[in-house]
């Protein structure tokens, strides 16, 4: 055989080999899926991963990003239910009273847990015992200077505080002189004020608007009556509220009812997550940030 004929023969064999290997690959392809189920599973897994965002866009439940801020008041005094509140699997906000035995510890612990911390500022109520107020309370008879001094000292006493809300305060939150001083300090310090709404005549909405501060207020008290049934009903009201509003602020407490509030809240997390994301109350304040008021 001369060289030319050998070349032709080699070319022919090569073509035949390419054709056969292509045919084998085609025949083997469906077999490989069954022979290596893991590979098939991986492929299925990947496609499921890719489909998720699409599902998210299509699902009306997943599409909304409503926000729920749960504030727990009255920390700072070794209160019952503190441990239970500090170990929730979702973001909460805790309001810590100043100048008490666990003020620093509770604020630090909440911050490390990723919660928002508020200064829970004691303010004179229309009715109620003065001893319920705690140290450093703001009273309507105080001078402008005394109010300023007390508010500043209280802010300095609660580490990590990003805002303030009122403990009691049905009298003070209706007092324009005092609230104006408190809100001026908020503005200077880059804090916001959450109105617990202990008085429907509160001047906070009007003053925050005038001063360009965010308007954040409580919509629903969770545990104004200390029974599991009542707290569950209030959680139901939170869900209802969220069906027709973009966000909800709800307030519960540690203390004598603390363990009940914590246990009902923990049981309700999954249901509430169907309606909204758990956020810190600072997320709601930040949404209303104005150019002349920026959080630090
Ligand atoms: Zn309180």
C-alpha cells in the first residue's frame, strides 16, 4: 500500500470513530440520568433554585414587604420575661428604662442580639403612682433647663439607644413646651421619638411634623390586659391591621405579664411572618428620613 492510500484509510477510520462516539454519546445521555441519579437531582435542585425568585415575584404573599416593629417596653430592672424576649428568633425593639440595675446590661444584650434599643423615658401621667415612673422622670412642673438636663442624662445612660419612647406620659406627651424640648434634643442627637400613644391628645405628631422628625407611633398594645387570650386577640388585630396598612408598630411589656407576652409572641411569629417582615422600629423611622434629619 502506498502512502496516499494509507492516508485515505486513516481519514476514513477517524471519521468513523467520530461518528460512532457521537452516536454513543447520544444513546448514553438518557441512560446517564438514570445511572447517576445524584446528577439528575443536582440538575433538578439547580433549576429549583433558579425558579425561586420567579415564584417570589409571582406570589402575592412574597411580593409585599410590609413591616412589623414589635417594641417591648420596661426593660432595665431585671424584669420577668427579659430572657424570653432576648432570645426571639426575629428582630425586635426593646425600650430600656434609665438609671436602673440592669439598664446597661439589658441595652448591651439587646444590641448584641441585633435588636434596636430605645430609651424608655419615664414621663408624668395624668393618673398613676409616682413610684411607677422610676428615676429621672420628666414632670410638667419642671423648668426648660431641668427637662433638658434630665433628657440628656437619660440618653447618656442607655447605651446603643437609636430613639426614645415614653414610659407612661399621658400628661407630658400633651404638653407642647416639654415635648418641644425633648424633640429638639432628639434632633441634635440624631434620635427619633416613638409615641406610645398613652394619650390621644398627644402633641407629638404635630411637633414632629413641624420639626421635620419622623412620625412613628404605636398602633396596638399587645398586653394591656394580662391574659393569654387577650394577647392572642391583640396579635390577631396586628395581622388584620397589616392586611390594609404597609406597616405596624405594636407594644408589649416585660414584667408581671412578660412571660405570657413572650410566649404568645413566639408562638405567633410564623403567622405574623405571613403578613410582614419583623423589623426594628428604626427601619420605619428611616423610611421617613428628611434631608435635614439624617440618622448618624
Ligand atoms: Zn413603660
